[in-house]
């Protein structure tokens, strides 16, 4: 049913997105020769541009991301919402968990950097990274990997680590297993549990690039980044640990919890999320 | 009895449509079907309908099957083609989907994990059908990225590959769909190709749904290794047969439905039958039996406890109502029976006969009493006309009575007065019957009820009472009451006829002595014998009555002369003088008689009786055994009469009688052709007695008979002598009433004529009209017999006696003799002349001779001659003459012819 709903929304988004005023699909050949695309909605120049990063294996048309994109664009913000290629040219559908995942996190970060520089090249000096779920992790890790001065803020909605859904024990075992294969230069595809994927098929290197980002790692990253981070979580997000909000607060993270919202800020919490994002964006000049 | 209570219904009319009427009646009277029969009939009809429907359905189904199969075959083929085209389209689409699948493109970037892609991702692609036979990727050169696992998949594609192809390989027909894979779909920079293989047969038979085509009969006509490129592929795939699954389904459905219907139907039918039988049938049958039993008068079911409550409310109500109604009927029936029995008992025991008649007077019913009254079985009476039970003589009286009864309106429901008739029994004997007739209306019919009573006993009793009221019980003689009545009648009669009535009062001498000495029984016997003797002595129309004790009285009516009384009184005394046999002994009683004459002595009845009584005492004082007239002079007359009577008795012995002859002159010829013989008595004691005196005495005493014989004999002998002398004379003699009454008159006359050797044609008997008064029929017979002998008959003294002239056409009369009374004044009295003329004319018209008597003058003679009279007799011609003088007289007169017999 969820899939059907997503498909319907996706279908409808095909009509909505192109009809948005000024919206365009920008394509580019990446350095890895994959062709990626991003939806660009130019806004007011007085307002920062927002680079929206979708969740794990998802696309910019995921409902939560699409709503943010649309709302921000309607509010006059310049929005750029790319689809991370994940090793697929012109990827515009979610990548199945069972697909062979050759992409690495580093590839994702490089692709994000591409788009940041694209925005800069298009005159946007103030850029806010707005991520959702693993996209928030992407944004956080980008701020650590690529210190682009144009990026003024990171708004991390539903920030998760890669162990958030699976147990730590399983996660550690998988990591160990993958490390063992890597050590043997064995690029055998293996099926791992990663994030919400119960069967994440990837070679060990690709797997480890994501799986190593545990909760602690994320907290460390939060502590290390120089970009202001504002985390917005749903009070009923079942994909995060119960202690995660506290851990984030303890880490000194600017955390805003929307009570009752789930990981995707569904239903009325969509507006709560938007309000929180707007508030977070107003502080960016 | 039953027939009396149950009035016979009217008979059915017998029209020409009686047969149809009987049929309709028969059908109308037939009972309808029972509920069970209706139920069975309904079930049978249902089964027939079901069977017929089933047969019809099967027939239509078969036709439908054939047509449907043909149509379905056509449709199957079309469907197959459409399906193949769809499969082709889907296959092409599938190839395009694989070509566009990001993971397919990924393989071209890194084919290290191609095996994983082919084995783990391709089958689980969301768009990959389960019957996907194979997917392979080929590089731009058309070389497979990996060695195809399926030998059917080519290791290298023949380029350009643009069309879908169907390849038959061994037993399988596979479709190969090729689609280019490009990095940029918009730029269409092809990096390779994807080839999707679909097992056509498997797809068609396992994955596709056919409405019409039979999967098992789909086949291609390709040879092994033959390759056919689209769009020609469709032409090589065929459906050999169609399952007509729809029909099969329909058939199965129909059969199953029919089976279900049959099962349901039979179940329902069985249930219905059970319901009908047990709920309706049995109860209705029980109810029907109940009603039937009641109809036939069987009341036992009323008390049958097994007739428990019926299962249907309406039936139960009917049963209860029936029982209640039957109970009421029983009560009413009992009342009616009791009433009927009472009625029956009344009708059976009543002594009156009760008869019902229909409108035609036919007897419909009667009670036993009627049978007893008419001495006929009841069933014999029924069906008769009521008139058959009534004597013929009483029919007019019955009809008159009935008509009177019918005049009374029906609403006046009271019995009519009774009518006394004479009934007729079965043995045709008649009896006094009294009936009373009433009318009634019963069921649109008007009936009559006749109550009949045999009143024989009542009448007998009444008669006895009447008898006892009028007759002496011991002797049977009229008693004082009746005597007075008889005397009154006799006086009334005598008064009309100017006759006398004599009352002779008798008292038996020495009766008391007899009664005292011999006893009352002897005394009664004496009275009986005396009364018998008195009764036997008197004339038939006289009366003897017993006034009481030993007193009797005799009423002599219609007495002409006192001498008659004397004679009868003398006879009566003589009769009583004869000894009586009493108690084995002879007893001499005798009697004393007193005579009173009406109207000479008195006209009052009581005075007459008293006078007779007085005269009786006078006779008793004179010693009894004699009579005395009330008036002394009558006694002398009586004595004189007796003496004369006595003298007359000896007249014949003493030859004191003589015949004189008076001639009758023929007025046409003037000749004497006949004479009348007239009797004269020259009594030695009394001298010449006028015929006026002695002839009545002869008549009264009965001496006229022997004297009359003597007259006839003498006249015939004398006339015979004259015949022999050459005188053809006819002699007429008078015939008296007493003579005429003699039964052997004709025989005696024939005897006398025969003895005298006399030709009857020369004898004429003169009779008077008074002779005809008593019995005309007897007179006709006697006179006819005499006439047959040859004797002529003449009516003497015509015109002064019998008033009716009808005898003239009945009696064999030859001559009418006009009475002298008319002749005497014929020339002076126009009336006598007219009467005489009429008599002559009457005689002429009847072709009778007419003789006038008493001619004394010439004028009379002339007149009579003028009238046409045939003969005349009278002093004018001659007085009656003795024979010798007569002979001398006729010798002196001219006789027309001597036609005397030899």
C-alpha cells in the first residue's frame, strides 16, 4: 500500500514538479561518468539556496523531500534537489535494497559537492543543506569532507546513523564480516542489513562506506563540524533509538523535536516540519 | 306408515336432453379429488414440467453447445491471437523495462556481479513475470555479457535485431524480445541490448486466461529451429479446440442445477407430499370419513376418541363445528323421531283412516286404519284414485262435497264438515262411509287430507236407535211413534186420492191368561206369532203396529170401500183365531178388533185411534173374536159386504155368472165385427148385482182371477161357436189389475185359448190405463207376450186414467177405446169434442184403431164417424145382450164378411 501510495505520489509529482513555476531538471555527467539529475527551482536571491538531500536509496520525489522542496520553493527559496546516482545513470526511481550497491558514501558526498558547486556557479553564495534521514547524514559528512564556505547551515531532519534500525550486535558482526572480506580483497557480493534494508547487497567496501557510520560516529561528526547544524526529529520516529534525541542534546546539538511526528513527518507533521525548517532557515542570512 | 310420513316427490320430467342432464348430474355429483390426490397430481405435474424443461434445456443446451463451440472456436482463435499479440506487446514492454532498468544498466558498468544480477535481481524485478524464461544482456557488439545459461539464448545476437522473433527449439516455442540499453535514454546512447525470452506455450497455457481458447490445444505450426519474426508470429499459433468451458461450465452448472433442483424438487415434493398428507391429507381424510359417517348416520365417530385434534386449524374448526352441529342434529333428530313416533303412534292407532291425496285426487299415503276400513293393504290403496274407494252411486255426492270443500280458501285451516257416502271395500262390498276433506299446502303442492270413518256401526246403532224409536223390539212391528207417522202418511195419501183409511185396533183375547200360565217366554212367543200373522195377512202397503202389551193396530190405507176393511178385518181375525203353538202346546187366543175409518169417523189421528179403541172394547164386550166399527152403520155395511163376498165366492160354483155381449159396430162398414164380453152376476142371494158393485169386490178378493179365467174361457168358447156359425167376430174381454199381476197370466191365457181351440187374433184384451201405473216395464213385457200370442190389446177408458202417453209407443196396442165420458157430451161440450178429436187424431197418427164407447145418440155417431172413428159401441146400437140374443141381433145385422176361421 505504501508502495502504491508512493507510486501515485510519484506519478502525480511528475505533473506537479514540471508545472511548478521555474522548475527545471538539470542533468550533469559526473566524474564517475554517471549522469545525474537535479531539480532546480530558482528563488529569491535574498534568500539562501537550499540543497535538499533525499534519504537512503531514495529520490527527490520522496514525499517528505518533495513537500519540503515545493514548500521552500513556494516560499521563495532557491531549491536544488538532486537524485544521487548511486551508480545509476539518470536514476529517478528508488534503488532497491536487493540491487547491487556498488556506490559508496564517498561517491555520494562527491556528488553532493558537485551540486553545491553547481549552485555556487549559479550565483548562490548562501547555501543551506537540508537533508532527510540518511540524507541528513550525507549533509553532515559533507560538511566534514568538503568545507565549502557557501554552505552556511545544515538542517538535518530525521538524522540517523546506519545502525539505527538494526541492532548493534548485528551491525558489528556485519562490519566485521565485511572487513574480513575486504581484507582478503574479496569483493563478493554479500547481503547485509543496512538501515531499513534487510537485504543490502553490496561488495564489502561499498557496504562498509555506509555501515561504519554508527551513532557514536555521527555524534563525533556533529561535534567536529563547523557548520551550524540544526537537527529536527520526530517525537515518534521509530527508526531512531529512544536515547538518540538525548544523545544529540547531550552532544550540544540544536535539536528540535516535533511531538508525535514519525520519521517521515507524515500528515499534519509535515507542516510542523516545514515550520521548523523555515524557522531554521530564517537564521541564515 | 313411512309412506304416509314421506310425501311422494314429483316425478322427473323426461325431456329429450335427459341424457345430458343425467351426465351433468353425474359429474356434479362426483366428488372432487382429495388433497393427497391433488398433491400427487401437483407433484406429478411438477415432475412432468421439470422433465420437460430438462429435456428442452438439454436440447437447447446441445444446440447451444454446437453453436457456442463454433463461435467459441472462432472467438478462441481471435482471443489467442489477441493474447499472443498481448504477449508480444508485453514481451516487448518487458524487454524495454529490462532495458530501462537501472540495474540492467549497472551491469554494463560492472558486470562482475552479472551472475547475481541474472539470478537474484532479474527474477525479482517488479516487472519481471514469473514465467520469464530468460534475460540476457548483450554489449554493443551483440555479445552476451556472460555465457547464457539457457542454450536457447544466443551467445551473440545477429544484428541488427529489431524485431521480436518466435523460435521453435525442440519442443518449445520461445519468444525473444530485444531492447536496447542506453546510458541516457534521451540521448539514446546504446551501451548494449537486453534480450528477454518468454516461453510462449508456457505463457499461454500457464499465465494467460482464456475465455474461449483451450490452453491444452494451443499449438504452433513451426518446425524445429524455425524462426518467425513478428508480426507473422500470430499466424502460426492456433487453437485446435475450444473447451467450450463456458458451455461445460454451463452444462455442469445446468446439470448441477438440475441435480440440485431435482434433489430440492424431490425433497420439496416429498416434504409437500408429507405435509399434504399428514397435515392436510390425513386430517382431511379423517374429516372426510367423519363427514361420510355422519352422512350415513353413523354417530360412533362422534364419540371416537381417536379422532383427536386435527393438525390444520381450519379442519379442526370444521371438525368441531361438525361435531357440534351433529350433536345438535342428533338432538333435533331425536326430537323429530320422537315426534314422528308420536305421530306414527297416533296415526297407527287412530281408528279413522287418514289419506292424503295429490292434486289429481290420487292417494299418496294412508295409515293402517285406512287399510282396515277399505279392507285393502296400504300399498294397494296408494296410487288409487279416491273415487275407487267410493261406491258408484255415491260418486256424485262425493264430487259435490269435494267441490264445496275446494271452494273454501286454503287459509281457512279448519276441517270441513263431514260427508256421509257409501264406501267401497277391496272386495267391492259397500259400507257407510263418512269422510271429511281438508286441503293443505305442503312444499308448493296442494294436497288434500281425507279423514275416513267406517260408520257402519254408528249407522247401525243409529238405525237401531231409529228402529227402537220406531219399532217394537220384540215383534219388529212399528211402535206407537211410527204407527202415528204411518197413519199420518196414510191419511195424507188418502186425502189426496179421496180414499179411506182404516184403523183397526186389535187386542188379543186371553193373552194375560196365556202369559200367566205358560210364562212370559210363551207370552212373547205368542206376540211374535200374532204379529207375524197380522203382517202376513195385510197388504204390502198397510201397516201393523204394536202399541204395547197385547195391543196391535192395523192401518189400512188407500181404501176404496168400507167393505175392504171388513174383509181384511175378517181375515185378520181369522188369522188370529188359528191355534198358536206355545211351549209345545196349542193355544187359542183370538182377538177383538175395533175399526175407525178416516174421514168417516174422524180426521184427527188421536181421535181415530181412540175411536178404534172404543170399537175394540165394544167388540171385546160382545165376547171377543169379532170386530166392531166405530159407527154402527158401518158394521151393517161390513156384514153386507162379507155376505156378498161370500156369495161371490160361490158364484162360479153356482153358475151365477153370465157373459153379456155388446156389439161394436164398424163405422166404416157399419158391420158388427167385434163385441165386448161383459160379466154379469145373478146372485141367488142378492139377485142381479151391478158390476159396479161386484167387480171391485172380485178384484179386492182376488176372485177376479178365477172369474176372469171363466170369462175368457166362456167368451172364447162362445165366440168359437159363432165362428163355426160363420160369424167372424172378435171378442174383447176386460183384463183386471189383479189378473194382470198374475205371473202365469200368459200361460193361463194360452192354455185357455188352446183348450178352446180359439184363434188368438179374434181375442182382444181390454186394459185400463190404471193397470200400467204400477210397473210399466212389466206391463210392456206381459202385453208384448200376449201380443205375440196373437191377441189384440186395447186401452179401455182412454183419456181418464194414466196421464203419460209415452206408453203408447212402448205397448203393443191395437185399439184405443175413447171413454164414454168424452162421448156423452161430444156434441154439446166443445172441450169433449176437441178431446175426442184429438184422441182420434192421435190414434190415426199412431195407426191405431179407435173405438168410441157409450154411443147413445145418432149425433154422437155422426160426429164420431166424421172424426174418423173406427168403431162405436153403446146403447145406440145395442145393450149388452146374452149370447142367444146377441146371436139373434147379429143375425139381423149385415156382417161385412164371413171371415171366421174354420
